[in-house]
C-alpha cells in the first residue's frame, strides 16, 4: 500500500522528499490547504501504540485534525433504539444458517440480535470478529490521533460526525440488509483484509501493495458507503482555508473507484 500511495503521490506531483513509513500521502490543494491524508484503521492491536513518531510530530504542528467523526465522545451504534423486522424473516434459510454459524463463532446468540436492524447486526458481528483477531477500538489509529489532539488542544474538524453516520446507516435501503448479507458472504475475506491493513502499520516495509484488495461490498452498498462519502469529503476538504491539516479517514477510502486522493486531484485540475 505504501508504494501504491507513493506512486499516486508522484503522479499527482505531491510526493514529499521522504514519504512516511505508514499509509499516508501529502496533497497541496490549489487554494492553499495542505493535507496529510492518513489511511486509518478504526480498531487496532496493542503493537500499534504509540503512534509513529513521524505522525505524532505532524500532529504537533498541524492547524487542525480532520476525522470522519470524533469517536472519543460518540455513542455506541449497538444500542437498539427502534424495533426492526425479525432477521429470521428477512434472511433466507442459507443466510440464517450462516448467521447462526457466525454467531456461534463470535459468541453472539442469534436470538439476541434477531430484533436488531440488519445494519446493526452486521456491525456487531464485524466488531466481534475484529475483537477475536485481537483488535480494540482504543488502539485504532484515528482514536489515538484524537486523543493526542485533545491533549494538545488541537482543533478537531469532523467530516461527518456521529449523528450523520448513524443517520446514513439507519437510512440504508431495507434496513441495511445488503450490509448484513455482505458481512456473511465475505466473512473470511474481511478477516484477511483486516490482517492486510494491520500489516500496513505493523510492517510498513513489507510488499503489501502486491496484494489485490478484495471486494467486500456489493456495488450499490459501495456507492453509498464509499463513493458518495468520498465525494462529499472532497468538497469539504477543497473548501478549507489555507493551513496544514492532518486528515484521518478509513484506509479503504484511499483505494478503488472514486477514491479520495484521485477525487481531490480531479477537483484541483478543474
């Protein structure tokens, strides 16, 4: 991934003299804002703390930290705040059997989430899968960056905020059943993807860029959760006043169709 970002940086003309040893790219936008765009992982392992010294130093001299949402003060998305159609009624027999199997693997009894909206059940299964891989939210890259920003009194700018993210999930078509189906279908692929992304931070010299990133979202869901959000974030970032900003977004937003770095380049070219 690091070489991918360096090649992209060279193409854009934004590559710094010394590229960081973690997933990041430097962008200088036409109207003045300079962005240090970091590919974050929202859950991490103890080995991912503390942050790389170079990233800590970047934060110490930034004008602001920009994140998707300030997760240090966000409510849990796993609180059931509304009734939902029974998952047993919306999943077919094979999908329900998969749900029961994943529940048995993660210690989540299907009857305990049967009243959850499909998107909420999907997030709970994903979080428990990450937990079993040794990952914890307090070791996530963006969480650690936010902690440092709060400690040093650095301004924090949210691209969305927790309320907007929750509304996005709650308004997914059919209660987010596509997200639950993708979670069940790509269960093992998602575990490998998590391990790949961990390697970007734990073994930055490794050749991860040779590994093709698997697709874990259906086309419609990818458009909602990745493409549309990248486009909205591009507009926010391009409208920033002059200054030096550190931007932390999920690492997968730096890849694929309409990825954030390329959208920023195209906006600048326009």
